[in-house]
C-alpha cells in the first residue's frame, strides 16, 4: 500500500496533465463562436447564412443526445466498463463530431442544410464531450481520493476553462471585423473550428497516454478498470433508483443546472448582449467575457484548496450563486453605455463561476458510493444539459425576435425593450432559483451532519 501511494503521489499529477488537454480542447470548440455571436444578427453579411435563431439552434445541439438518454445510459456504461474503454469511445466521438461541424461550415451547402449537418455534428460533439468530462472527473476522484481532490478538480476545471478564455480572445482575431457591407466567407468563419480540431487531436493523443498510465496503475494495485472489485460493491441498475431518492443529490443536480445555465448560456450570446448593452466594440466585449474563464484559472484551484482545508462547501455555493445573481442584475439594470458596469459584472460572475463548482463537484463523492459515481456525475450532467439546451434556444429566439440595430439606442424606453435586456431578465430569474437551491442544500446539510457536506474534503467520508 505504501508503494502504491508513493507511486501515485507523482504520477497522479502527470495523469492530471494528460486529462486536462482534451477538456481544454472541448471547451475551446464549444465556445469558439461566443464572441462572434453578434455576426449572426446580420446573416446577409455571412456566406454561411445563419441568423441568431439558427446559431441558437446549433448551440443547443450540444445537449440533445445528452438530454434524450445518452448521458444517463453512457454514465452507467462508464461504471460497468470503466473509464478507459468508455472514455476512449467518447473522446473519439467528441473529435468526430467537431470534424463534422467544421466540414458543415465550409461545405458551401444551403444555410438550412449546413445548419442541419452542423447540428448533428454538435450533437455528437456534445455527448462525447460530456461523457469525456464524466470520465475525467471520475478519474480524478479515483487518483486523488482522500487527498487534494477539490484542488485537483479545481485545477482541471481552471485549465479547461482556459480553453474557453482562449476561444473568447482568439476567435475575434481569427475572424477579424470587416468594413460595413463586406461578407464573411465560409473559410473565414470556420477558422476557429479548424484550430479547435488541432487542439482536439493533441487531446486525443494525451488521452491515449493516460489510458496506458491508468492500466498500469490498476495493475500495480491488483484492480480492474474500476475502483471496486468486491461483488457486493459492483454496479447494479437498481442503484440508479437509489440516487433519484437522494434529496441532497437532487438539490446538487438542480443547483448545477440553474447555476451553469446562468453562465454557460450567457457566454454563448456574450457579444450579442455586451456590445449593445455597454456600447463597446467586439474586441472589448471579448475581453470582458474572457474575464470569466481567466478568473477561474486563478481562483478555482485556490477555492479548491479552501474546500479541501476548511470545508463549508454549501456556504460557498450560496455565496457563488449570490455573486452570479448580482452580476446579471447589473447586466440587466445597470446604466447603459457604461463599460465599467460590464467589467464589474464579469468580476462578480467570474468569482461565482469559481466558487460554486469548487464546492459542488467534490461534494458528490461524499453522498454517493464509488460504484455509481460515474452514473451520479452523468445524471447531474444530464439535467444540466437539459437546462442548457432550453436556455440557449430561448436566448436565441429572444434575440432573433428583436430588431437588429447598428448601434445602441440611447433612449431608455427603446433600450429596455431590446433583446439583450430580456435575455438578461431571464438569467436573473435563473440565478434566483439557483440561490434558493443553494440555501436548501445548506439547510439539508445542517439536518444531516453525517453526510459531512461541509467537512473538509481531505478529511474523508
């Protein structure tokens, strides 16, 4: 046992390094159009021909297979087959779906046809990414069990979100702003997608290295590709029903869907909201929204250490949810045309985006057995994707229903009926629900101290 601990002590960090790159690539590809979303408000200047509603539909495709059973079924397969087999299948699916999206954008087909193909590609990319993410989280829980788990999860999350930051900043440079009336060609529009594919290839190679390391790790410990070998602890489908009766698990899952929807769905339409809201150019809007992932790069690992050392996880979930609510209130009702308000809202949202996940994800292994941990994470991702799909589609429809404007309208009556303001009102409601769920989880933790939800992660279960 001592030899195993010594070995895993240094190889665990190397394994983590291999795990973060596929997630970095996934986050980049998922957010490659977030700071270009304003372009879809003027489809007449896009050779691709998609409008804002089309873009919203494409973005919602990420969650379709996840929502309609794929995530739950594949999460159970993850517990049955292990991370090496299941993870490899879906890392490959992630890359294949991304390649199909890139081909659709450059195909030159009619807008509705290219949209349909890209939608299918995004569906496969989304399911592959989510199961790959479950496999990564499951692997971190295995390799860092009982020590530094929250820090390792926070570090993985930080580096993955650096992929989002990279996308938010680099995409406007790859698809440079053109003079009024000029058309963006298919190849110009697809530049971020091709960069994402290169990153995806690097991630697939490093995933293969991790698979080899994980096999050696289990062989040295006398295990198969799973953490439990006793017959009594093997996965059974009936265990899923027990999860659905776990009140704390339900609260965490619902908190996840509403909190993440307030951030991820917002990012998808960031430039379409920030540019008219604060009267800023696209470059400034991209830097504003890039503060979200950049903040998590710094603070997610630090908050992970905090959860490891002092606990109080449900308290940090409340604080993070409150910060997200403050951010969207400022975006919705702050003074128009004042960029400082945009930056301040991103600071609030960035801190919340670091706090809640740092406390939420390490809480899951505390309330569910290891044998169904993959299924538990998958169920949470499933309900999360249900919300993301619905809110992305709704945001796209709201923006498409509003009349395009070349510049921000200074009069208050016109501004408050704009698409951007109504999208933000939607996110305010979402944040209020997230805050109430976090408060409910805090109360449940007090009633059930045996779950140790607010006990430092490093102290074990």
